[in-house]
C-alpha cells in the first residue's frame, strides 16, 4: 500500500503512469461520549482507507482529521472547521493533486457532519479546475464513501446492536477504534436513558439535548473483536467500490 506522505515525487510520477486514482481518508476531531475517543472519526476513516489501499494498490493521501463538527464544540477537545473553510481546504487539496495528474478522488469518510460540505466542495472543485484551465481538469471525478454506511457494516450493526447502535458515539465506530487502539479502550458508567432524537442545531443546544455527547447509542457494547469484523467488511466492500469507480467514465 503506497502512502503519499511516505513516498517520493518520482514514485508518484511512476504511479500516475498506470493509475490516476487516489484514496483520501477524512474524519473529524470531536467528542464521542464518555468512552469514545475524540479522534474516532479520523481513526476509523484512516484505518479503512489504508486497508482499501492494501487491497487495491492505490495511493492513500494523508488523513484530513479535522472536519465540520461545529455542533460538538461545546464539549472540551472538539475541533471544527467552518463549512466554508472545509470547502476551500478540500478544493485546494484536489487542485494540487489534479495538477500532478490525479483524476479519480475516492473519499473514505468517517463523519456524518462532513457529508453535505464534501458534496459542496466537489462542486466548487469542478468549477475551479475549469476556471484554472488545468489539463485534464474536465475529467476529474470525486466519489464519497462513508464507511459507516457500507451495506454490510450497517447490516451487522443492526443485527448485533439493534436500536442501541444510535447515530453518534455508536458501538460500531467505538469497536473499530478499539480494534485499532486496544491500549486506549475507555470505560465509564453510562446513563441508559440517552436521548435518541436526531435534531442538530448549535453547540450549546446540542449539549443540552445530548448531555454526555451520545445520540441514542450504547458504546458499552463495543469490543475489539467486533471492531475487526466491521473493519473487514468495510475494506472488502469499499475496495470493490473503488475499483468500480476507477473503470467508470
């Protein structure tokens, strides 16, 4: 698996002679309840992206580990970019890589709050590439793949956790981080009566609605063994998706 940041420019130039695809992991640095790591979304996206890179031989770019998480910023340790800032960051990443000759950008995302902003960033990038008249810019394509929404992952999470999966600080994502960092497993007493609504407004309102940061989830169900299963399912399905993406016009 070639990692962009551990490669030299001649190696990248050689790679581009046979493939114009690259995988970009993106996550977030935000609270994940009393037992979830603040880096959960970036950790999950990165490990899955590296797994897909190993399976497909694709270059994997450095992880974008700060995303759009403004609603989490009333919890200590959370970091967020504004949507407008993240759009420009993504645009500048892709313009730089497009100048080098990359044309197929496969984003493996670990944070639901990034989805709308990423789609807007793709549109911004397409227009910018045309405005800059970058060679091959009209052939650039971006695809978003949310590892936690992979069909096989969602199916297993539903089978194992049912409605205790929730929608934030979920046992599936916590399990994946436990698989990656077993030495960083956290424990805490969790209130079983956690809010399960999915309304999201500002950061202070979010903390009032979800006092410990969880959204309908029970991360105490997470285990490293289950995290490995989620990892394997995500890598298998997203590897197929990436290879299909490369062959599409």
